[in-house]
C-alpha cells in the first residue's frame, strides 16, 4: 500500500509506529479536514485491542478506537458519557470518530475529553517498549501539546465509574447538530447522609486545556450541605479567579459569565 | 512489494493503486466517476458526500483510502439498484421532497440508515438521523414526511 499501513493487531501497529514516521489515523474526522501533514498514515480501525469495552470493578476500560456510535449503543457506557457523545456532530461523523482521536486531537473543546477529565480518567499509552498509565490531566500539556512520545499510541481510557451518577452536564453550542462547543461543563456531586463525599467539575472550551481544578472542588468535600452553603461564595470566588477564558468566536466575557452561571446552577441543583 | 487497497465498491471487488492518504470522496468521483457522491463542504458539515461503509453512514470527505481496505463501500449508484431505493425514491417523489437535488444522494443514504436502525422511527428519530445532512431548499419537512412514507410502504424491507 502506498503511504499507508493497516495493521490487524496492536503489536503490529506498535512495531510500525516505532519503525516509521507515521501519522496515526483513528477516525480520520479531524485529520482529513484542514491542513494535512504530508506523510504515511497508520490506520488503526482494524486493531481489535483498540475496540475493547471491559468493566473491571469500578473502572471501565475503553479501547481508544471505539467510535462514538459504538459507545452510544454499548450497554456498559455510563449515561454521562453517552449523553456527551450523542451531542457531538451528527451520525455520519459519530460512526467514524473515536474517543482516542478526540483526545489525541489535543483540543479543549473535545466533548468526550471533558467527561474523561471530570471523571479523573487515566490513559493507557503503549509502545514497543511497554505501557504506561497517566492521568488525562497530565497528558495534556497545552493546546495541541500532548505527553505522547513519537513511538506511542493511546490504547485505552480507564474510566472510573463510581462517581458518574448523578451528573450535571451542559453543552453550549450555536445550534443543535454539528455544533462545536462554545462552552461545556460537567459536574459530579455525591451527597451521602447530607455530607458531600465527592465533588468534581470540569470546564471545556475555556482555556488551552479542559479546566479541572480538583484543588478548588476539594473545598466542598467532607462538608455538610449546610457548611457548603456557608463557603459557597468562597468556592465561586476561587473559580472566578481560576477561569480566564480564551477569546475565540465568542468573547471571553461571555464564556466566563456562562461558566459561572453553570457552576452556580450545578450547586443549586445539589441544594447548595 | 507493495500492493493496492482492496475493497468492495458497490458490490464489486476493487483495487485502488493510489495513495492510502487520498480522500475517498475525490477517488470516488475522479477515479471511479461515481459523481452521485456530491462534494459540498469538504469538512463534514453538509453530508452531501455521504456513502455507506460496511452499511454505516459516513462522510466520504473525511475518509482516507487506507481506511476502506477490506471494507464495503456503497454509493448512491450502487444503492439505486436496491428495492429499498425504489421505495425511498417513490416516497420522496410523492411529497416533492426534492428541489435542487444536491443533498439528495446523501439524504437517501441517511434515510436508509434511519430505517435500518429502526424500521418504525419516530419523527425525532428521523430528524436526528438526517441531522448531519443539510438541505437548503426543502426546509426538511417534506423529507421527514418522505421517510415516514417509506417506512410504511417499505414494511419488511428494513
């Protein structure tokens, strides 16, 4: 084949990746538009290891090559991830686009990445030298800058599912279908006997990387709802300070206001 | 020793000798002269280049040729030989769901995918199913109606 490799196992894919300067092709839906880099493609759609969906206790292992449509239809897919995937693009794109590709594209607007951030998912990266597992937050170094070595592929997303329900999720786009997020927000709060056991939030499309400030969210953890109400202002102020939105098609003022509105709505939905 | 990309094109085994990075849309139109596949936006926004890859709706502008190695690609030319097409064709005609026609090859293939997934779709299912296919003439209502008619008339085909 000219300019392409079509491996049928992960081992074969990693060997090709190590021995050649190739561009990984997952779903192709971002790669094929815009400016295209010259070079051979490493097609990953026939690698069965990248298609796994496997539950192991509280962690769901998702192959990086799972398409959005495959996961929307899969019974193991958590409701929050399913909702986010259903709101991406349109059926013809969801049939090809993959979660690994959405992450590897390196955009803070990636709607599936937002969910992996709020869930504190980990990524499994593999090369012929072996595997490593790192938090998704550590994988993103900046816009389009990733901690991915030239011989590595993203093979799995390890998604902790314990805190994924109940959830709060909002995607703000210019229209219903085929809309790129102007802003997206996901929040998870688990209250047991009036005590906040878990609180996690993530903001998409506001900065170079999805904003996930577990240090701020930690302010509410271990507090009763009543105590949380008392420090509500402090919590919101910390985020008001932390959110410094990028300017894009919409103004940064707009983005910030919507972020804060959604955050407040998330707290209110949880009685705070 | 390098060999070409082997795939099924409208049911026939085909070998493409060009680059694996070539765009499926361009190859279908220019190499195989399958000009029923329309080029609208070339960025996945309009759906006019829709084809079926292994029975799933895909925008051919976003696919590189290496992706179809070992797969089956069906364009409107291939689909037009099926019984399902005849039902959709008649249904679209019966409510004048076609005006300029540019979106229609993609729209017909999207209609087929809606009915393949669910032979008795709700109106919401239909609108979701064609949400990636833009039509600037009809305002969509006639198309939705045509798909509802096809679901009825084509009972048992999907």
